[in-house]
C-alpha cells in the first residue's frame, strides 16, 4: 500500500479516537447529574484497586487498612515449576474537605501500598499476570487526589490515580484473581509502562457525569508514561510511586459511555469506550526505511508511528436471581492496530454465582475465560528471526486463560479465595526479543488469596 494511503488511514484512526474522547467531554460539561461506577463486589473493595474510596459518612475523615496475599504454585508447565508468595498492605484515607477546610463539595483521597514477596507470572511465562496484586516489593504512594462535585452529581477529579479504577471495569469480573480481569492484558501490554493502572498511578484529570437517566459518561487525560522516561522495568524506575507526580510522556486520553437498566443493582450495563495515546510507537515488523526488521539489510531501527488507539466494549448483566442466589455474567472485548500493538485483539467472558451452597450466603463462585491474540506482525517477525538460526518454529497465535475461583466469606471483612488457573500458550517470551523455541504449551496454577479489611 502506498505510504500516503497508510498515513491517511493512520490519521483517520487517530481522529476517530479523538472524536470519541471529545464528544464525551463535551457531553459531560453540560450534564445535569453524575453517576458513579456501579459499586464493586466485596472482593474488589478489599483489594483496594476498584472501589477503593471509603467515603466518609458523617465524619471529617475515614481511614482503613487492607491486607491481601496470594500463595501461587505452578504445578505443571510454564518456564519452571515452583511456588511464590506475595502480600500487600494498603493504608487508605478519605476526607470530607467541607468539614475539614470549609471547601464545599470536595473530597480528598490518599492510599499507600506496602508490597512484599514475589509474583508467579515470570515463572509461568505469561502475558496474562497470575495475580492482580503483583508488583515489585516497595513502599509505594498510589492514589493522591481531590474530587470536586459540580452541580447535582457531576464530578471532576484531579491528582494522581489510575484509569483502571473506573474505565473498562466489570463488577462481575472483579471477583477473579488474574490481573487481566481488571485492567485488560491488551492495555497493560500495549501501553507505555502498562498504562495508568496498578501499581503505577499517574497524574491526571477525570470528568464523570450522567447527562441522561441511566447513562454515565467518563473522560480522563493522564500522563502518557506513569513511570516517566527511561529504560528497564518501569516499576523499578518508579519504585515508590513519586515519579508519577511529574507529568511525563505525551498525553493519554480515555473515554467511555455506559447505559444501564437503572437502580442500585442494575440488571444490565453496556459500555463502549476507547483510548488514544499521542506518543510514538515502534512498528512491530518494519524499520525506518520500510524494510523488514528481520531482513539482512535492515537498519534495526523500527518505523515510528504517531500515536496509538484502541476501542473496547463491555456488557455486565444479572442473568438469574432466586432468594439469596444471583447469577451474573460479563463479556468484554478490545481491538487495536496490529502494526504497533503486541496484543491487537482481546476477549474475556465470565460468570459468578453468589451463595453457591445453601447455608453460606456470603460465598461466591465464578469461572472466567480470556484470550489475547498475538499481533500477526509480531509473530511473523519472531518466526523470521528464528528461521535464520534453524528450522521454522511453531509459535502461538494467542494466549488463553481459564480461571475458577471460590471466595469463602469467613466474616464481612475476611475472605479466603482458592483459585485455579490454566494458561494455554504462555507467550511473554515473544515480547522479549528473538526466541529459542519451543515455548511452553501451558501452565497450571493453583493459588490461595487471603483478604481482610480493618
């Protein structure tokens, strides 16, 4: 295809994503009433990622302590069998600034994480992280923001926070332990430093509003690289969560519109969203002269694309209800350009059942599945690189995951959650560079999560 046509298609894609963000922002500024994201399940509240804000009720300030730990074991497959343990202590505070300072309609929020231990994802070799609390051991500032209410229920948030707390969030998916059921692995893999998501918050602005009944609009702009510029592991580059206080990297914009059945527990919610990153991204297959990167005459310098984007859609629904039992389901999908994103297509789906056994109304059981397609361009590059050294390798076209979780309620604030994950075609090695096949065909992980809140 001629270079002019390629450039035209690229700009068309970028302007479509900008239009989505701009339309949402325009609608939000004229909103009559705001509507927050549906309250996350108890598992997400305990984890401190979704629904983290405590919200003071009749007091100037409220504080809480959360504890989460995961004991994970790779029983079969992956890059090596073994076990790993990690834990996270969260210190969370919310303040009503009207009671504290006389600032009407404003609240403040801060959270700190004390992280210790080791995750299992590196051992399993997976792009879909085994645990949503995996992070480098550190004492880390996470959230630090002020939210101002504008009118009846429109809110504006400013400070350091994450997109993963409000955007592309399924309340049903919050039950599951694998990180991809929170911030999708497609976003975490494709965006610089994983995007504004745990454990790297970023400075930003977020506007949320509900211009019509049962309709919610959200739009946000963040620093494009939460860890700031540099090389190596982003979490080590910003080990204590302080680099995010500087606005580094070209802007990242994300927006979504959600429509629900209404009520405190809506029967269904449908969401359409998209994001746009205005930075530069390496082409996965061609160099700056249009030659294949694996070709002998390649300069070795990837062609630089201006910007990146993705669209996503999600449905969360209550499928059946009888007495204390409720069956819920979700489905979520995203798509992004294959020439610059290692994961260009993503899909996850799941079910959860509350009170699976009579006499245990606080328990929840769920099963979920996710599949991440490896960009054909990246796969072709790795095959060409491997061919130069020997026979053509068989490389996976996708990585897939199945998780089964049972959350046992020992008290309203204390949960145990055994879970099992089967990962097919762990593919993290494809991102690291030329590979020496074969890659592992699977990894079987058994784990136990412990969560409580004080």
